[in-house]
């Protein structure tokens, strides 16, 4: 029989891989998230003319901040201007689309006819299909809701990242906010920026917590004493802004002069200019959980166990703060977005190529099948001649 021979030829051409047909989708890639990670992925995909749509619900982690820092070429740029410039530039590429809705579900569709694709639905009920998904959905900061003035001050004098905001508050009376176990690691990040430091540990100075701290830093008392850090253990009741560093600045020296009064459940208040925080984070979106992606213990999408920003689900990539790289800043968001753009493109190209080769082989096979039907046994002889 000739068919098995041709079939093995097809297998040889496709390297033995099962080459499925490419499904007709609305886009090659759907990117969920329009922060620096998603924008970077869209840029990389657009530069090689992959059709891609970026969905953006306009909830950005650094929305509260006045200025973005430590992003070379954009030191001090407000995040909204940075994103707007990226959008304007990427809009030049005809294969890029921006859709400003919230994605509510993503469902993988697989059957033997096609390579897997995804059906994505947004909050307007519109459905879109794509061959790959890039999640750039970010994190939220878990700030306690029962402390008046804290959320309002976050990103504006009360900050979590010394690289983002520390320099603008250097040499100012400073506070470290957090459980006593976090004080030494926070201190290590700011010793070059601030010297008048109070650690506000909010009632966590307990024997149990001290024992845990001593396990990591046996000489923690000497370390904080060496920098003159005083521990304030009273329970914090509220933060009250006395001055807005967005308005009161020492522009010649890039200093923002925020002033806060900290009130406690008892005793006298304390006044400080700025604080470094130690609160947790969580995924902004439920999509990683809905998709059943493998997550790390600290609630990040596991990309460390896979290459190229891939996740546990084939065809789904995760970038930016949401993934498990252990790096949550704009340069990492851009790096990881670029990486997913490259790996996603090449993965698509491999599938395209395999399907193209298989299609050619299969159509040769179909041709012979038709010929066989017409000429019956004659085909065997013809085939032997062709081969010779
Ligand atoms: C106060 C503050 C200041 C900071 N300052 C700096 C700084 O100066 N320099 C620096 O490098 N880093 C800074 N960071 C960190 C920086 O904000 C993050 O690292 C960065 O934003 C991560 O980018 P991302 O694209 O992963 O996520 P994000 O920027 O948070 O973007 C997430 C995107 O996903 C979208 N999204 C989520 N779910 C859905 C859905 N279901 N459908 C559609 N869209 C969805 C959101 O709308 C958003 O567009 C700061 C963080 C904070 C909190
Ligand atoms: C691309 O976009 C930028 C920003 O909108 C614009 O200034 C530039 O002229 C565009 N370039 C082209 C080739 O269209
Ligand atoms: C696969 O393709 C065949 C032939 O075109 C079609 O009849 C069948 O419904 C398809 N199966 C699925 C699950 O789409
Ligand atoms: C301080 O601790 C109390 C619980 O004792 C908690 O409710 C509150 O949110 C904490 N405040 C801060 C600023 O962490
Ligand atoms: C700190 O505050 C907590 C809660 O009020 C209390 O249990 C603990 O004894 C205090 N620690 C010190 C060293 O005073």
C-alpha cells in the first residue's frame, strides 16, 4: 500500500510531531493587562507582525505614586504618561489592538482537529479567540483597611520600595512600618538614605516574634542600635497628613516634603516625613486561579518551573509582578513581557511551520487517495514508477 509510505514521509517532514491544523482565531495572542509588562509583550509581538489584542481594565499597581523612578530614560516620569507614550508608539503597528474592558473568563478549547486555542470573554459579554494568552494582570497591595490615612498616604510619602521613592525622602525623619521580624531587612535597604529612623512595630514586639527574629538575625539588637533605630511598639490608630510632598518640594534637591502625624491608641503622637512599609500582596485577577495555573506558596503564578515565562498550562504565559520571578518593578515587567513576546512568537511560528509541512504532505496523500479511487490497482504500479 502506498498510504503508509506517504504517511511516514509526512511524519519525517514534521519531525514526528503531530501537526494539527491551525485554528482560525481573532488574534494570535491575547494579552491581559496594560501595565509595563503587557505593553512590553504587545510591543515585541507587534514588531514581528503577530496579531495581538491587549485588554486593560485600567487598574495599575503604581497608580497612587506621583512619579516613577529607576526606569532608565524615564526617571521621574508619571506612570500614566509612560503608559500613554507606550500606547501611542505601539498603535503605529497595524497588528496591535487595544481593548479597554475587563476579561472575565478564559477557556482553553482543544480537540483533535486543531492546536489548542482560547476563548476569552470580557465584561461586555464580547468573546474573542486567540492561540496564546499572556497574563500581565499584576498584583494588589494588601493594606489594612482599619487604619485611617494609611491607604490615602500610600505611594505619596508612605511607600514600600526604596528604589521607587526613597531618594526623594532621604535625610528626612523616617519610619519603618511592619512586624518586628521585618525591621532588620527593611533597615538594610535604607541605611544609605536615612539616619533618623523609628521602627513602628504596632504591638508585635512580643517574646514569640523576638525568638523568630533571633533565629535569622542573632545580633539584631546590636544592628538596630548601631543605626540608632528606636522601636515604637504602641498600637497605631491613624495617620494624618500635615503636609503634601506633592506640593511642598525642594526641587533643587529632588526632595518631596511630606509630613504625617501618627496617632496611637494611647499616649502622645509622633511626627515623621516618610515611611517604608512591609505589607503583603495578592494577585489582582482571579484568572490565574480560574485557569488552574500552578501557583507558588506566596501566591505568584509559577513561571520558574518552565522556560520563557510559560506557566503550567500550555499556551499561557505570565509576566510582570504576577509571576514568580521574585522581582516586582517596571524594568522586570518590561523584561518579562519582552521575553514572553519572543517565546510566544517562536512557539506560534513552530506550530505554523509544522502545520504547513503537514498540510503539504496530507494534500499529497489526499491526491493519491483520490487517484487510487479512480484507477484502482493501477496506482500501485504508477507509484512504483514515480519512486524509481
Ligand atoms: C506605590 C507604588 C509605586 C511604585 N513605583 C515604582 C517605581 O518608581 N519604579 C518601579 O520600577 N516600580 C514601581 N512600582 C512597582 C510597579 O508598579 C510594578 O512593578 C509594575 O506596575 C508591574 O507591572 P505589571 O504590568 O506587571 O502590572 P500593573 O502595572 O499593575 O498592570 C496590571 C494590568 O492588568 C490589568 N488587569 C488585571 N486584571 C485584568 C482583567 N481581568 N482584565 C483586563 N485587565 C486586567 C490592569 O488593569 C492593569 O492594566 C511601584 C509600585 C507601587 C505600589
Ligand atoms: C508612531 O507613534 C508616535 C507616537 O504617537 C508618532 O510620534 C510617530 O510619528 C509614529 N510613527 C509612525 C511611523 O507612524
Ligand atoms: C473535526 O472536524 C470534523 C471534519 O471537519 C468535524 O466533522 C468535527 O465536528 C470536528 N470536531 C470538532 C470537535 O470540532
Ligand atoms: C496594627 O495592629 C492591629 C492589630 O493589633 C491591626 O488591626 C492594624 O491593622 C495594624 N496597623 C498597621 C498599620 O499595620
Ligand atoms: C508590645 O505590645 C504588645 C501588644 O500590646 C505587648 O503584648 C508586648 O508586651 C509589648 N512589648 C513590649 C516589649 O513592651
